[in-house]
């Protein structure tokens, strides 16, 4: 067997370089592009070594009188090889559009027919039998009877090696219901696309595109079932456990977390993820997070149900499954499924010795992963670095060294790629390219969430009360100095690992959802001018025209400002206890426990709100109520010590619970600041959140407000109560 020529190797590298890997995506070990990018880098390195070796050999070759002839032959060979390789690359590119996972979806306006299902089965190596409207697809163990009747499909699953099976009952009723629903949706879309029945179903998507998309989804489900069929066939009668594993894991979790009392779904999700077998794939899915708006939508559309359910929640499971994929957008879903080991970065998995834990089934060629690419538009969950490091500690027993190249297939020795240059989970390393001119971190996980195309140090947003009970809130968010990652898949091997990973992701989802409620914009620096416009230029009455009544009302605090400034801080480390009132003029303690890290060049007495942030222009006719200038907003915080969480040592599996800190001024005539801390996580109250505030501020009602998505209204409510 002849070895490929050097030119062929170069062409192979060039052909791989056009694969659809986004340069802005982080190819870290918990991403879907990790193995693809590492394979490309390995090919580049190997080809570079071969090219260097070949050039050195040519350089040492004595040419003599035959130099001209040799060069001519090499040019001819190069032209012929280049033509062959270009033709091969074009063929590979065209075939990838038809067989690759990222291929385009072409409209399919053909009517539904059992012959299509039969064709799908044959392409996957299944035995096919067609009898009228019934199609039988059979693997070595799995047998599917699919009956198409008008616009409704019925599916019955049986297993060839099931000695205890009854011919009249289904061996996997939940799997039957899932496949029947998927086939029915394809039939309805195909009938609308073919113009047979425009009244069946409803969708804002082009029916022909929807039919093609749903047919592809069904083929993916059948491909996954055939992979399980191969694993089951290798174990004979014991092989049925591969098909039953989603139900077994779901029952195991339900026995541990289900409550005998009826629970609200949103409260349940603040404590645990809800396992639902066969939600989006023929495996087990978890509802990790549901926004308050999504829960309200479910609650209003939920029909009254008296059917018994293994989960005592206020939303019927059937309605939850139906609505989860078609109507809800603000939901995070994780799917536990098997993938080939070649698609996952190799890692040293923790051994599970926890009593009562369930170890997932193991196969030499397959690995269980939690996949987060099902529902979200950004194809994953935006995570901060500290929580990614916690997940790393859960998955494996040693840190991920992403600086050294080492073994290309090792999870612990893969260099970071894309915008993760010189960044690693273990040491919080950030490359110089990720810093701005002032020395601060240039890219934050908040940038990845709200401003993917660029970065900013501060973001601003405005919150207006629906009932106008308080002035608009001008929120100013300091972007945390932690880089962001897109979490896509996590390898796991036990239910305990699954629960711990989902707990970390749930906390991040709460932060992401809270930030996504508002429209954040990068703060634009405003150039100060020494010339202050006169009252006449601003259309205001002259200063001597201000009435005594207006002045008295200002001093009494009865005139509301046009806006209330609110500072937003997302701590990356644990804060000290909030036990004393914060006075911006006389405070000698750290009100925030650990303030935002000072940027390069700033003094230790840097303002909590940053320069000129608390210049609260009341815009009262004839009177300037600016609180800037000589006001000292130091709050007594010594920012000269390194408070950057990126430089602090952390345990391999420790991370503070997600927290939002809101700081706003007290209403006139009182001075000082009101600080509100909202913490989310298991064990933090009935609603899954814990709210604490400066002394004298009532917090009893705040947890319910946060539960309903009103976290940003809290400073305004405090202002309104005076």
C-alpha cells in the first residue's frame, strides 16, 4: 500500500480547514467542536513535520545534470496531483451537505407515505416490511411497528429477545408515545406542504422546511435506537437494559426528590431538575430551568387534569411535554444520551462511591454525556469560568491543563483554541489578548451573553415600573472579570454526577435569565464639558424664579428624580456579612464585603459606582441637585488588595452561589445607600432565593417578587416605601 504524497497531505489539511467551526466558539473540552478542532490541529502539526522533512531531503539531494528534467517531472506530477485532490475535495464537500450533521435543510413538499419510513430504515441497516399503511422496522433486537392512519401515527415497540413480553402489550409505552408524536408531527407538516390538508396543525415555519426538518429528526431518533440495538444485541437477554435506562434513571431520581405534596413547578425547579424520559430524543431529558414567563404561560394554558401522575406538580406532565418544544422559548433542557467516545474528549472520570447512587451503563465505544444544545438559540449555556471549573472538578479528579499541547486526545493536555487562548479552567489564566488597554479583562461572560460581538466594561439598562410606582431605574452593570464559555456537553457516568452538574448549571441559568429580562447596552463614555448650559438654554425658568414652595418640596423629599441610579454587581467570590448600614459619607466598613476589582491605574479609593456614575441630575427647574463633585463614594473599601477572583485560589469544587447585588441611594432627605443581595440556590428559602438588605429595609415580600421575575424592581420598591 503506497503512502499518500506530501501534496495530498497538504490538500487534506486545506480541505479540513473549511469545516464549519466558528472562530468565535471556544473549542474547550466541554464543547461539541473539541474533537474536530484537535483533529485539525493534529493534522496541521503532522503535515508541517512531513513538509519540513521533505524539504530537507530535497535540499540535500544532488541534482547534477538531471536537475532540469527532475524539476519538470515534479511540476507535472504536482499539477496532476493537485487536480485529483481538488476534484476529491469538491466531491467530499458536496457529500457533506447530504450526510453531515450541519447539512442544509431542503424543502420537502412530497406527501407522507409509508415508503419513506421504509427508506429511512433501510438506510440505517434495518430490515423492513411494508403491509399497506403499516411499516415494520427491525434491528437485531428492536422491532418497531409504525401504522399511519390519515394524519395520526401509532407505534408499537417490541424486542426480539424479550422472553417475558406479551404480544398484545408494548414493551416500552413511553417510547411508543414519543415516536408516535414525532411521526404524527412529520405527517401533519408533510400534508400541509403537499397541499393535502392546510387545516391540520399550525406553525409559523414553512411547511416544506418543517417537513424536512422533522423527517431528519425521525432519522436521528432511529439512528440512536439502532446504536442501542447494537449494544443490546451484544448482551443477549440482558441487552434490554440499554432501552430501559432512561426510565430507570428517571425513577431513581424521582424516588429521591419527589414530594408527596403538590408543588409548583417553578419552585421545584429551583431545587431540582425535572427528569422527563423521551422529551426531545429517545433518551432522558432534564428541564433544568424555566423562566417565570414560561411558567406563567404553562400555567395559563394548562388544562384541568385529574389523572394520577408520579410527579406531584401543578402542571400535568402530558401538557408539559407537548408545550415544552413547540411554544416555550425560555427553557433550558439537558439531554442524557450516549455518544461515540471519539466525539468526546478523553478524561479521567471520578469513581462514584456514594451510597444509593446509580452508575450509568458502560460500553467501551460509547460515553454518556449531558447535552445542552437542544433548545437554546445560542446552542449551549453561557457559563462563567468559576462554574466551568466546578463542573471540571465534578467530572474528573484533576484540573484541565489547557496550556500545554501534549497529547492531542487528552482532556488534561489540550491547548485552548479560538477566544480561549492561554485560558484554562484550573488557574483562571487569561491571555494578554483578552485584556483591554487599561489592563482589565477585555471579555467577560456577560459579553458572551448580552453583547457577543464586542466587549464593554460597563453595561446600562433602564427598568420602568409598569404601574409607575417609582421613577425609572437606571441600572449600571459592571461586567465581571471572568471569561465566558459555551457549555455544550459534559461527560458523566453516574446519577450523582448528573445532579451535581445540573445544580451548577441551574445557578448560572438563573443569572442568565435575570440579565436577559432587560436590554443591556454597552456604556458609552460621555465627554465632560467645562461649559454648563444655562437654564434658558435648557428651556427652564431662571434660577431666581424658583418658588419657595418648590424649594421646600425638594428639601422635604417630595419631588421624585427623573431616574434612580442603581449599581449592579455580580460577585465571583463570597461576600462578608451584610450587617451594618452603609453611609457614603462616613462609612468605614466594606458594605459589599468584596467590591468590584479596580481597573489598572485606579487608586485604592476608587468609587463603588465608578467615575461620575452618581451624578444624579434631578433636572428640577432652577435647581441643580447634582450629587457628584465633592461627594466621597469610597465606602471605606480598600481596593488596593487583589480582589480579582481570577487571581484568587479556589478549591477544585467550590463556587459561591449565584448572587446579584443591587446598590441604590436612599430617598431624600435620608442619605446613604441601600444594598440588596439576592442569592439563588438550593436551601435558600421556599422560593429558592434568599434576599437580604441593609438594616431597616423590609425583605419579607422580596423572594416572591424575585420568583415572578421582578428582581430589578426591588430598588424601586424600596424607594417607594421610603
